[in-house]
C-alpha cells in the first residue's frame, strides 16, 4: 500500500509530534544521565543544593574518586580497540570481502574513528549512552565523487530514538531525531530566506544541562530521519545476479536474460531538516537502507516494560557523596581544633607570657619559667582536641563502597599489590575488567553496528570505477580499483572485478590489544621462546626480527630469511607456482643452466684433483691450477648473479605486464579492441620471455667456453689423459646438459 505524500506543513507537524513522544518516553533517563555527567565533570556538583544551603559558608570539599574509576574503564577501551572482520555470505567472495574490510579501515582512519569512539565512551561510561553518526560528503571541492565519514555527536543526549524500538542497537527503529545548535550566521548563509526560529523549546529537559540552548547567537534545528514504506521489484538474471528493476543497470538488461521477478515490501530512508516553523530542507532520500546513527549504551535493561539505561556513575554517587561529607568533616575538624597550649601556674608564667605567646611562630632555642613549689616541675604542654575516630572510619568505609559498587578495586586502579608475577597481576586486573566488561562489549557492538551501516552504504556511494586506498590490520596501505572490467581468460567474456554491489557480507568484531601492542607482546614471547629453545631462531629468526620495532630490524629479517635451510626456502618459494607457464618455463631453463654450470665445475675440480695427485707436477703447475680454479669460481659467482638478475627482471616484467593488462582491459569499451589488446599483451609476454631465455642460454654458452679454456689449461699439464676438444650444450629430454668432446687418440 502506497504512503500518501505529506505536505510541508504536515511534515513539520509530524516532526514536532514525534519529538514530543520521544522526549516523554526517555525523559527520566536523559535527566539522570546529564546529572551523572555533571556529577563527575563539573566542580561543585557532588553536593546537592539542600546540603550546600544548610552548610552555608562552611566548606564543601570534593574528592572525585568516581571520575578516576570511569577513566579506568575508558582507558581500558583505548588500550583494547575493537577490530572488525568482513566475511562473504550468499554470493560474497573472499577477495571482495577483503576490499570491504580494507576500505572500512581507511574510512575509519580518515575520519579519526578512534577519537570518535573515545569521545562517545566518556558519555557511555559516565552517563550511560554515547553516540556518533555516519555521513557522506564530496571527496573535494572539485570532485563529483563522494566519500563516507564517521563523525562524533557533540551531545549524544540530543539524539532521540523511536520509543517503539526494542533492539538495543535500534535496528528496528522507524525514525529518529537529532537536534543541534548552529550559529545564526551559518543559518542565514545556508537558508537565507528562512527565519531563525528555534526548533520547539523543550520543556521536558533541564535547560541547565545544555547552556548553549539559551544562547541568543545560535539557532536550534532538528534533523528528522524516518523509514518510509516502499515497494521494490527485483529481477533475477539467468546468471543468478539480482538487480533492482528501477536501477540504471536494469535499463540495459535484455528481457530474455531475466529469469525471475518479485515485488518486495521494503523502505527508503528519508531525511529532512526543520526549524521551529518551517521545513528547511528535504525530504531527501538517503543512499543506504539503515538509519545512520549509532548509540552504544553502558547498561540497558527493561523493567516492567520501562527502559532504564545508566553508566558507572549512577550507583556510585551516594558512596561518593558520603566520602565527600566524611572527608570534609575530618578536614574541618582538624582546621577548627584548638592548637596545643602550655598549662602553667601564675607564678610559673609571671614575666614570660610574651615569649610563650610567640612560641607557635618563632623557633626559640629555650623557654624560661618560674619555679613554683605548689606545682613542682616544668609547665606542661597539652595537645588539642582529637578528630573523632568515627569520621575516619566513615571515610574509609565510603572509599571501599565506591570500589564495591563500581567493581574496580585498588590493584586495578594502579595501587601497589602483592602480585609476584605478570600472570598474577593480569589476573587481578581482570577482576575489575570482568565486573565492567559490559561497557567494552557494548561499545564493540556499537562498532559492529557501524560496520553494518558502512557495508550497506558503500555499494551505493562507491558505485563507479574508482581507485581507493585500503588499509590492512597493521596499517599497511594498498590501492585497489573497484567496479572495473576485465576479460575472463577461459570464456572470453567481460567480467566485473571488485563489484561491491554483488553478494552479501556480514561482520565479526573482536576486542583485544592494538596491532602495535600485539606486535610488541609477540616480540617478547618470541625472544623468550628462542632463549628456551635456540633452534627456533635458526628456522624463524627472520620472523622474530620482523616483529620488532627496532632500526634495521626489517633488513636483518631479510638477511636471516636468505640464510634459512633449503627445506624452509622451498616451502616459502612455493608461491612461485602461481606464475604464468612462460615465466615458469624460463625459470626452469635458468635452473637447468645452473645445473650445467655445476656439472662443468665438478669436471674442472675432478681434473684438477687428478693433476694434483700426480707426483711429477711442479709447485708452479699446482699454483696455476689453483689460480685457474679461483678464477673460474669468480666467473661462476658472476654467472649466478646474472642468472638471478635476469630471473628477477623476468618476474618484474611479468608483474608489469599483468598490471598493464589490467589497466588496458579497464579502459576498453568495445569487445574488438579488448581482444586486440589481449593479443598484443600475449605477444609482448612471449617476446620478452624468449629474450630472457636467449640471454640465459647465451650466458650458459659463454660460461661453457670459459670452462673449456680452464680445462684445456689443466689438461696441458697431463700428457697421458685424453684431451677435451670442446664442451657442447645439448637438450636431453627438454633439459640443457654439458657434454665434453675429447680429442681422438692415435691408435697403437
């Protein structure tokens, strides 16, 4: 059933009506939450007005322990950042899920998302509810492409939700309202024809909680977001893809390619901005299908149908007030107690009262008095009144009550304890974390909700071919091109890669130390393991150094990697199997050439050994042989370096051609041109592969001739051995082998 479109007057009335309903439903929670925030942040708010009036000019000291307790929970959240993981479901593939994940990390990084949730945590822990929003904006003043951002709410308690929503994350909320104040100058710039009338003065909320609401230089406006029922027709194509019949893509679909159709009841997200007497903007349609606000609660519970939410402060206030009262009384008693004085008879004090009167502020080396037979001995100094023990005990009890109601005790607040090891210390700290883990867990759920909104919004905003930056879990950056076309090598059809609109994806959130903290901890553990078992360093030394945040640690890791045993090197090099057949063939030929060189080197060494075994040779001949072998080893090293260089160049060319091929295919708009470019790329691959193979074979032939010269020099010292005329390179079963050719021996 279609929803009748409202007039602007009807829309404005609906916004005011919905706002009244939302305020009435959550009024008490908001008032108490704002009182809690003032209690821990504003000096003087920990004493109620009645007690202040009763005490008059007497002191009202505050010893704000509750604030420190809240900061302990908040800072623990900072030390253990939630991390998201995107998983593909129902048509989603792993590579696209990785693009989603890296893109969301980049959005979070550019939005300074950590600061956003840190600010929200202050309200969530202190008052019971934090909040932030997701919005879109143009990438730059000269661009038509938009980017997604996450933004903090200046006052989360200005966000009001549908009172009928039952889900704690407000997934089922049908609407919400966010009110804020902007300057009158900004208001007139944005809406020059509108009167600066405040949106509905709020009689339900204590204006003391938001002093800027009464600021004459600002105007209060309201954003109204709602889900509007909408019917949508879906088409399922022959290849299984599902598209919206109203989308631009549907206009290009051949009717014969449509397999099934269905009409679904869904909704659109509509947004408008209102002042006190007018609709300033909208309604305009939001790109996503979810309300773009997130409100993580501290504690959230429903009692007899009524919702209650609160933070750490709520039940710690009475204990904190009791502590303030007892500590103030102690300080007051000490300040007002009479000071210690001398008690003496008139005869003892006669003539000395002046010096005694100044004894409390001057350091006299001695005091004089008159002996009195009636009171033998010196005048006695008696102390002042003592502070009542009950006050001291009361302050101690109140201090312990603050810990008891918050669940965080002294060891977890940083005080010294009797922990004998790091394990015991972590266990004691975990006691407080368990008691308050719901705050961290609810914050993680709020971040999960944020990722859900981003996954829903990303395909709508990033819907064209774009190169985007993506970030890994370690902060390493990369760039991917989304929504680009390439040609399937098997079918020859054009396919879309990194299509963010295809498939469905969900999110998993884990809470733990940041990557940097994990890396530091891993480095310590690895070093301890290597000390206990030194053999570990021999097979994983490169990884141990790679985990260290030290100068040149990466360089040392690379050198240790090159020194790993052959078995491990083989496992690492298994990734080369993903290369193209042409490159694999060239590398195999290079390996065969190396084997031939090794065989020739063995022949030279055998010949040299035979020469050295003969007793008739002179020392000079031996020296020549050793020199020849050394020269040949140098040439062999140079040859191996050339082989490695050519192999690396070949791999780089292959990678460059792959990149070029992807770039060419992304720019092709017609099938004929795509095929022509593919043939050109294949020809270039084959040509450069042949060139690399020819270079390798030429170097192998050159080395063979040099080896022959050495062998001839060695054999010139031996008249009884057959002389090798030359060394030929031949293919036997597809492999290059060295075959020596000996001089024919005369018969007889």
